[in-house]
């Protein structure tokens, strides 16, 4: 008899509990476009008179983006839909300033309404998100003609050393309107406070002193405004060049020079170069000529190149004659402005002199034949004009028929008996 009972797998009677986990990696995702602020959306319409000046502010727009990082950084531009658009846009922090372009002109008679589409776009990649806002500009009529300058731009030059109150240039403006033709002129710009305009003559006058080495040119603007209602204005550029004047002196750097030469240095040897600089900007004012103005008794042993400042030895040196030379070198510009520097040359001694006997080359001593060993016979002395060890004289016996009977002290030069029975 067979048991046909089916057996279940071992795992069929067990229960298993499995847990599964998952995780996600999130990368910054740009999903928000810029949104213009309520203040921006409420600026319409913008009314401008037809004589609204170049560079003047028209409106300020601002948009925000809640995305983070570059995705939330907002930039602005004017949509390129109308090539005749007389407006420009300039970033200003998180906002943008819409202003009249430098060449922008409004003309009520030609066009009354303008629509300037401003596009705000974020820094998302590869495709930024954008938002647009249209500024509605209405041009209002004013007196017909704006002032006109007879010449623009204006230019002139003044010397850097002039006092305040010097006339630079005269500006002439006119207005064809009958009722609004009386003009008022004023200066503006970063450097306008340095100049003034005479009300009766319209002459541009200096109102400060200038330094060409600090700034060589200035650009200011003159605005002419008529008396119409509303009034119109025009602007012109005035370029003022500051002419260089020879008001700077050469300056040596370093202030002192020191060099040592051997007394064996050959004539014609290059010694050293001296250098001075002149802060004047024009070459005609800053060219430097070098020369030795004080030789201190060097008898023309040194000279310097006028163009390069290179100092050369042009004579023979002798330590025993002079151990140093204190020269004064000058640097002079074409205007006569000058500076001087000390140029000290010290001479190194060489052993170029032999000792000289003070009593001549032949000396005689008389002694008794009973003189004892160690007794002094006499003193010989010599001098050497060299200095230091080179001038220290020592003594020794070099040739003597009876040299064994005598000795000379190597330092003092005393000769003494070393052997008894000295013969006359």
C-alpha cells in the first residue's frame, strides 16, 4: 500500500514579511517663471511730454522668481519688436530702469502712443523662463521746438596749472519758439562742479585747479531748457582736455648710490647706472638729462651719459691718492626742474707699492769686537704706502756673508748679535 499523500513545500507553511525602501534624488528644477510685482503692473499708463530728454528715467520695473540659485535670478531686456523704440533699459539691482535712450526722441506729431514690451527672464538652463509686461507710454504735446546747440560736442583745453576763472569754451544755443525761446543753461555730470557757466555769456569757466598727472580729460554736459510750458531741453557734451605743464621734477630712486672699485679698475669700465623718473606725462616735459655736478676733487675720473645715466671710469685710480670719491649726480628735465643724488665710490687698496727704506738702501753700523750675543747692532726701518696688511712691513735676512752672526727682528727691524767673536 502506497501513501499518496501530497506533501507541501516546506516554505508553504511559513509566512514572510518583506520590507522595501526607496529613495529619491532631487535636483534643482526650474518650474517657476518670473512674476512682475504689483507696483510694476500699476504704472500704466506712463505720460511723457514729447521733449522728454535723453537718459531720463521713464519707469522702474521689477519682477521676482521664487526658484533658488541661478533659476531665481531675474534679468531684463526690451523685446526687439520695434527698431524705432526710443527707450533703453538699464539694470539696477533686482529691478530695471526704463529710460530714454541717448539718441531717443519723442515727437507728438509723429506718434502719440508707444508700447514697450519688457521681458523678464531667469537664469534657468537650458531654456530660461520668461514673463513679459508692456509699458504703455502716452506722448503729450508741448511747445513745438526744443533748444538747439550750434555746435556739439564742444571741446577745449586748459593748462593744468591755471587758476579758477579761466574761460574754456562758449556754448551757443537757440530756440525757434516765439514764447518759449528764453533759454536757461546749466552744467551737469560727474565733473560739472569743477566748472561754471556764465549766465550772460554762456562761457564755460574753470572753477577749480587741475593736475594732468591725476586726470587728463573731463567730460561734462550742458543742458539748455526753454521757458515753454511744459518746457523743453537739449543737452550737449563738452570735452575738456588738461594740457600737461612741466610742473614735476625728476626724482632719483634710490636716493643714494654706493659702489666699490679696485684701484686696478681699468679706464673705461662701466661703474653703475643712476635712474630718475619724472611724473610729467608729455615726453617733452619728462625727458631727463644726467650729469655730474660735483666732482669732489676727482679730477674728472668719472663721467655719466646724459641720456642713460650710466657712470663710467675715465681715468686711473690710486688708493694712496684718494680712498673714496663723493660725487653728486643731477637729473634735469627740459624745464630746468632737477634732483640730485649722492654717488659714493670707495677704492679698494691693492698691493701695488714696495717698501721703501727710510735711511736709503745702504746702511752701516759700527760695533765693538767684544760685543756680546743678543746685543743690538742697529735699527733698520722701511715704510709701505699701501694700507692694511698690504702696508705692513716685515724684515728678514736675505743675503749676508756673516748672516749667521746677526739676526733682524721681523717686526721691529732691530739687528742683534747671534754669534760671539764678531770681526770688525
